[in-house]
């Protein structure tokens, strides 16, 4: 039995179904412009969240300091260090125990106004002096913390 082989000739036809270099570059530049706009929008959203996160954390830290003073019946000091962009919460005077150390973003400024760079929650939960603090976030958002004498209450005003 003999096998026969057939030779098949393929005919190459010129098919133009791809994109030209110019079309590809145009699409790539359009996509890169859209992505850069999206990234810029996300960075401004991040700045807003930095301020909100700090205000929430600072509120919680102040409430913690007050509650800790009440529960231990000892003085708890809040100390601001604006040159280091940080603040401390310490218990006691002579053998101070650091309870909280917080650093904050460089765009946040704390103006201690009438409170000074140090104030304390006393063992009964009240504050040692009344006054106000101004917290500004990148110069756009301002929050005013007002501390009243008596029961150690404070409130925050968004300005």
C-alpha cells in the first residue's frame, strides 16, 4: 500500500487588522492622563483624612487621659511638643509614667493659646485650668478645643 502525500500551498494574504504606532501612542497618552488625574484626586482625599483621623485620635486621647486620672485618682498631664510634632500623656509628677506618645503629620499645627504647652486632668477628673486650643490642618480646617473649669468637660468647635 502506497501512501500519497499532497503538498498544500498556503497563500499568504496581507491582512491589516492591527493598530498603527500613532494610534497606540494616542491611546497610551490618554490613559496616562486619566491615571494622573485620579492619583491627584486621591492625594487630596488623603490630606482630608489625615486631619479627620488626627482630630478623632486627639479626642480619644484626651478622654483617655481624663478617665485614667479618674480611675487612678492621680494627675495626668498632657504635654505638647510642637517642634517635634508630637504630644505626650503622662501620669504623675516626680516619677512620671508615659502613657501615650503621639506624633502627628507635619501639616497639623496646634496653637496652645491660653492652655499653654502643658495642662493636667486632676484625680477627680476636672482640669487644672480653663482655656482653648486651636488645631489647624494645612491651614484649611480649624478646630477649637474649649476646656471649661468644673467637671473637666471640653468641647470642639469646627471653624
